[in-house]
C-alpha cells in the first residue's frame, strides 16, 4: 500500500498538485482579466478561494517533488490527516465557488440590460470551467490520500 498511485509522495500526486495549481491559476487569471469581477460576490469568492488553492497545491507539489527526489516518504498519520482535511476543505470551498460563478454566468446574459459584455462573460465562463477542473483534481487527490490514511 506504500506506492498507491495518487497518494502523497508519488509522481501521480505531484502531477495532481501541479494540475491543481495550474487550473487554479488559470481560473484566477481569466477572472482577474475582467476588471468588473468585483461587482459580483460569487466572482470575488472564486478569486479568494483560487488564491488559497494555488499556494496550498504548489506547496504540496514541492513537498511531493522533494519526497520523490530524496526517496523518503513523509507519510506520517498526523501529516496525512492535515493534508486530507486541508484538501477536503479546499475542495468543498472551490466546488461552492465554481458552482456560484457558473450560476451567475448562466443568469447574467438573460437579465434585461447589459450586465455582462460578451467578451467578459466568455472569460468568466472559462474561469468557472478551470475552477471545476481544479476542484476535480483536489477531490481526486484527497480521496487517494484518505484511502491511504484509512489503510493504516
């Protein structure tokens, strides 16, 4: 059970973490390009959560890379509990932010008046899609680590 794919300290975990950081950064970039994102609470929430996911994922990717490079696993029950809980919290928050953003993007074009120019709406849709991809990778990583934690 030491080398379960996707668990902490493996190359699959490193790729999951780098994907999380990449998709979160892309979501943040697409949302921040439109200077009017601060007008909607759901957009601000997405920016805040993606701003939390990026350093979390990048830090754990560096630890995964170190663990792979040195060859020693850092799999202690206390550390694994912190990683699993952190992943679950950020996973739920990023799912909520992605869903809220997607629902606002779905409603904005149908409201009377020009609340969302088409150029910004398409960027906001891309941002929500990237947030969903980041959520999927975070949840996958959390499930692998929870499985490893439960096997001890």
